[in-house]
C-alpha cells in the first residue's frame, strides 16, 4: 500500500503544534538529561510538559478513547513519530513511548479486567513501566517460532525457564510480558503464550543492559537500555497469562504489526 505521508488538515494542526513544542520546549532540555534524580526529572520537568500535551488532546493519541487516548490510530502515530523521534524523551511526554505503548495495546486486547486494573491503567497513567520479551540469544529473533523459553503449568502457577535479551527498558520495568512456549507439540503458531512476570519475582534475573550502537558501554538501569534476563524456575500465578493459552503469536501481532510503521518513522526522525 502506498502512503504519501499526508493527513487531514485538523490533525496537521496538531502536528504543527507538536513540531513547535518539540523544537522549542523539549529539545532545549536535552542537556539536562541525567542531571537530576529520576524523581525530579519526572515530577518537576516532565509532568508539566505532559500536561501541556494532554491539554492539546494529544496524550497517547493513537489509543482508543476508552484507553485514555484520542483514537487517532496508527498512521497518525507514525506521522507524530516523525516529529517526536527527534528528541529522546518526547515520546514519553506524548504518552506513546515504546515498549509501553504496544504493551498497552496488547493488554487492552487480551487482558482481563483484573489484569487491566493491575497493569494497564497504571501503565497508561505513567505510574509503572513495562517491557516485552520475545528475543532470545541462541535463536534468530526474526523467527519467534524458534523460541525456547518454556512455561509449564504446575497447579495454579506457571513455572518459567529460559533466557531473553535485547529487552528494552527491562532493567527499569515493573512488569515484563514474556512470550513462552506453553505447548511444544501444538501447531507451530499455537505453541506460545504471553505471561506477565513482575519485577522482583524470585528466579528472574535482569542482569545487564547489552551494549548497542546507541549505548556502546555496558550498563544497567538505563532508560532505553536493552536488557538480558535469565528465568530460573520463575513461578507466577496462572492468572498472569494474557489471553488464551497458545494465543501468543496472534497477540504479538497486535503490537508488532503497527510498530513496523511507527518505529520506522521514529528512526527516520532520529536519523
Ligand atoms: C534497539 C533494539 C531494541 C529491541 N527491543 C526488543 C524488545 O523490547 N523485546 C524483544 O523481544 N526484542 C527486542 N529487540 C530484538 C529484536 O526484535 C531482534 O533484534 C530482531 O528480531 C532480530 O533478531 P536477531 O537480532 O536475533 O537477528 P537474527 O534473527 O539473527 O537476524 C540477523 C540477520 O539474519 C537475517 N536472517 C535471519 N534468519 C534468516 C533466514 N532464515 N534466512 C535468511 N536470513 C535470515 C535477518 O534478516 C538479519 O539480517 C530489540 C532490538 C534492538 C536492536
């Protein structure tokens, strides 16, 4: 499908406001990144900026209104990312920071009311952070049919074993959604399920942020870092499964499909 990067005049006005806001109010703050404590940065600096975005009806603009967004959808988000991608914290200020934004879509699609209360609403408010873990070190990340991390039901608990890496923000996340093999004998695209593991769960070790071109020095706890994680007999309640057993591939497309467009425009802006 061809796309000419045009939008309707009403949304174009929003984009023009966003462009002005990013250039004149966000980019000038970049030298202050890392200068203040996380609390001061969040409460004193980002919170008033987020309010300005909300006042413009642009907070999480791609999400449906019942999720606290504006219902604009994914293509306007892609255009928005051409603007916000220029500043490393602009997406947080606009309420569409990856991986939280995609995780919100996944929880909205597959989560129970209890799961939404526990993870979705606090995540959308910006009170907690999340990660999404598919990729593993020993198999091709481009082919999730090769995932080796397993989750086995034992009574009322899932017991998870495996290893993930490149997991964005995992060293800062309050919960991580893991894609695990729950039935190795099922047809290939029904083998995996999505299961939430909360920070601090025994047996889960988020032990380093992997060096990348973006963050060339190995570190830990960096927002925007990409962590490696081991899972050694991690036990979580049965209710931490999102959606159906075997529904992992379908749920993953809820967030990965649109991401192929809006991540690309963000990177265009960053470049
Ligand atoms: C900045 C960043 C953030 C990330 N964040 C996350 C995250 O939050 N969560 C997460 O789960 N993952 C994350 N990832 C991992 C990402 O999803 C994987 O890097 C991606 O899926 C590619 O997998 P891979 O690195 O294992 O490369 P590979 O799959 O090994 O691919 C390497 C190269 O080989 C090619 N290739 C692979 N298989 C074949 C084949 N059969 N035939 C021919 N060519 C082939 C590919 O096209 C590619 O060019 C992140 C990666 C980056 C760079």
